[in-house]
């Protein structure tokens, strides 16, 4: 017996972030378009070769991208907003991705419940899509020349694309326009000799599936008529109530995620069509731990007792994990031996297939069992942290006074106070400081002196711009999660563990592998330096416990809720130390709060209960006089606004510039009573917003909120921007606030 193996996508940034570097060189004018495209093709070829050499039978191809795969499909289908139709080629593509002078970018939000951001297509009611699949077909031809019949094109379904878009008009009408284009693509692929395609339909695991049943049936009925084998791919959760009717769709195979949700229960309850192939997503593509052989084999045996026509693959695209764990030579061996990045996950898929087929001569799974036992003996345990969690009371989650009583005790500021979210440009000079320190080329004292000089420069720039509340700039921080994790026990860090967040933005998520505790103050020194340089208030800056969890690779032996509460205890101590150091405002950022929301609404309350409690535990120690800020970005707040209110933050700053004020409207419609920082310009675009643009954005806020509730800030941190963009943008932002102050004063006269 032979068990087939497959992949659903692969990391696309390059083992050494070649695509990121090529993009940034192109944007800065240091290289040309052909150099950029050649780099992407080389990374693509290397990815295919790795999967081929690993022995994967059906290799998903066509997922490599210059910036974002959803943007790619929008462009291929001609779903282009009018504001960029005067542009063409890469200029148009990157205008949609990043914006340019006078042309705002597409909205950016999280891809389901992952840490990856996609660009939200904008589809007008009268949109008339026109397809150009030339780039995709060229990719398929390149893949076939290397992979032959193993090449399986990955296609984003029109249903998922439409459902995730900012859509005007009726979905069914737009689908009617798109389906002929998809049918034509299928026909062209068939003419190239392609016998099978993967159609990715993750929307089926959400609560939207029931409303889409008719559209789904129409789509697959029409696509099946082309005569090419369709493998329907779902991931991130189970099919839920949609399971029975999805099984009836006219497709030859259906892939399910068996690492999340309850697809195994559904399979046992409803069975599986004997004439279809079941794609078994059995290797977790979103975490970095090796498989637990006993558990995985038990699941596979259950699946095989129901259907023998199976294909093994990772649970989703492997874009959510780094490339190769063997490169992490500086990690402790017991930890490194239980890590599985993309290349190791390919090996696991193949080993499992061989084991099921009765052909694993080296007994590799037994070796993995032994590695796990060694790691369990090595894993750090902290009884003091566990005792502290057991002894928590409800009072530990409460501020000393309710918001309405404490707000008058907090700092007095001008109307429409101005501030930033926290980070300032991380220039190459700043990054080099950390490299030099790591190499021993400068001493810790020299490093701190250089960081202090950057802080001083940042304070001066903010004062000259006229900002009301300042920040120290976060120059000592590599990443808002990594920086804190490096100072907490129980965290480990990779050297090469990069994953794509969006476009050229790559991050190295920390690994939580043991109990978490603070060993010393983490931010006090830099706060004191910054506050000593100005009479204005400087915010203390922390990353919240839920974001730390959602942006890390977490443990699987204890609940995520317990890990979050451990981190919250560490942050609670830091808040107390910041207050003791003179901080009058502390910002606890939670940009990832909503992205961790389960895809099934019936599971929301459980998640939000512990997520909110973790934030409240971290902030609850603050005195009434201390103003607690938080920041959230790329979030749809309307359906969880009551939980956001329960955070009890004094000031909530939001991403709002790419969402047409929808985020603001959701907050105001719910009658939110706390203060709101209206994100007035897009920090992910190099364009410098004008005073007039920001005045208009602020006037929308004034029309929906009392002036006393409104703060003025960019929509996110400024880390990725250049100083020559940041300085004029902040000056224009302050000028916009002054315009509004003047208009309010005029109405009082």
C-alpha cells in the first residue's frame, strides 16, 4: 500500500529573506524590476526543489508572491479600484499594497486567525472584472518543467476572495462575473497538461459557510464541468454544520485540518464519500513542534478505519513557520530536537505516510518519542509562578476606581491630545548597534550610550513637532514581542526563524517552552532616560499578554490561557515599576487581541474571557491616577465591543486610516465611553499625509464622538518608516489637531 503526500503552500520569503531584501532594494531604487522578479523566481525554484527532494508526491505551486497572494488574485482578475487604474504593472501593484502620493493603499487585515496580513480587495458594485492569468500560467509552466505531474496549482476560490473583500452590491452578481474567468483559467491549465488543482476555500470553516451554500454549490458545479480534477482545501478549523453538504460537492478530493477544531468527530459522525480522496492535514503547519507520534498515529488509525483513500499533508500552507530548524544551532539541544520547521514538516509527512504503509525501516517515530521524553525533563518549571496564579483573586483584575471616577484624577491635556503609538524609525544605524553589541565590537555601556542618543534625538523631534504626549522611540527593541520575551524566562529565540507578517515585513516569533517569569525590570532604564529629557509626559511602553501569546509559538502541554496569565503577571510587575519610576501613562499594546478570536462564534466567549482577564491582570495594579492606554490594529470591533469595554483601558487607540472609518463607527455605535485615539494616517504607506487629509479624518471622529474623548495619533507604530516621512507627517498631524482646536474654540465664542 502507498499513501500519497502533498503540500498546500510553502514559505515564500526565502531561506535568508531574499525576497524581503529584493523588495526593499527595488523600492529604494537600488535595483530594477527584473532583478526583483528573478529573485522571486529563484526562491520559488528552491522551494519546489526542497519539496521534490523530500519526496512529496503532489506539490502545491503558484503561492509565491511579490507581496500578498490575495492581492495577486485581485490583480489577475482585474479587481482594481478606480484610483489606481491610471497606473500599470508593478507601479499599480505596489500602489495597492503600500500606497503612494495621493493614492491610499488597500486596507490590510489578518488572514483568518493567523499572524499574516492580507490586502482586502475593493470591489465596486459595477465592477467588470477582466482576467490576465499570464503570470500564473508562466509559473505553472516553470513548475511543470521541474516537477512534472507532481505540480498542483493552488487557486484561491472566488467565494473566499469575495467574502473577504470590501464588497459593494450582491455577492451572487459578482460571482456570476467571476466564474467565467475561473472556468477559462481551468481550461488553460488543462491545455497545459495539468490534471489536478487545489482550490483553497478556508471560508468554509467560518460561520459564513451556511450563508454561502448556494454560491459554493454553483461554483464547484461550474468548475467541475471543465474536466479537471478539483481538490477542495480547507484549513484553520473544522467544517462544523457545513460538513454534510460539503461532502456532496462535485470535487474529487477534500482536505480537512485535523490539528484544530473537531473534524475528526465530524468524520466519525458522518463518514466520508468512498469515491473522494480525503486530504488529511495532520502535521501542524502553524506551530513549530514536532509531532507527538502516539497521538498522531492514533488519529490516523481512526481516519483509516473510516476511509482508506487518504493523502497526508500539513494542516495548511507552511508559510506560517520558518524554513529549517537544523540551522538553530545555538538553541539547547533538547529543545532543538523537538522543533519542526517547514523542511522538518515535509519529513514528518513523508515518515507518517511510510509508517502507515508499513515501511519505516529506521523507526524514526521512536526516535521522536525519545526526544520528547528528554525535552520534558529539560523544560523549565517555576513553582513560584504557578503558586501566584493559583492565589489570584477577582480584585487582582480590577482597577482601584472605575473609569468615570479615575479619569478626572489623570493628567490634564489640551483638547485632541496628540501622541504616537510607540515605535520610531529603526534605521540601519540603529540595527547595526545591536549587531555590534552581539559581536562584541562595542561594550554594553557604549551600546546604552548610543541608544540614549537616539532617544534624545527622538524626544527632540517630538517636541519640535509639537506632540503633547511623547514616547522614547523603542530603539532598543528588535520587535515588540521579541524584546520582552528575551527578558522573560521560559522563552527561546531563533537566529533564522523568520516568517512573513506582510509584504517585506518579517518577524521571528519567540518560542514559549517553559513557565514564564520576569527576572528583572525590562523598560525602566530607557523610560527614565526619556522622561529626564522633557517636561512633557512620556508613556511607558509594554506589549500586552495576549499579543505576546498570539505572536509567539506557544506551548502545547498547557492551555494558552495559562501562558497568557503567566505573562500578565510579569507585565503587572513592570507596570508597578514604571509607576515607581514616575510614569503617568503606561501603554499596554494588544494589536493581536482580535486575531486570536476563534473562527467559530460559539468559542468566542471562552477565548475573550481569558484574554480580557490577562490584560486586566497586567493593568489592574495601576493607580487611579495612572492612565492606561492600549492599541489595537486591523480589528473589526463591532462584534466584540463589550469585551473591549471590559478591558477598562483609559485610552484605546485604533487603526482607522485604511478602513474608511468603519472601526471608529463600530466603537461609536456601541456607545463606547472611554477615550479613543483615532488613527489618522496610514503608517504602512510611504506617503506623507496632508494636513487637510487628517483634518477630514478627525472631523469624522468629532461627528461621532465628544471632543473630550478624542486623541490624535498615527494608526500604528512608525518603526518601518523613514525619518523623512515621519517628521513631516507628525508635524501635519499636530497642525490638523490645532485646526480642530481652533474650530472648537470658534464655536464657543
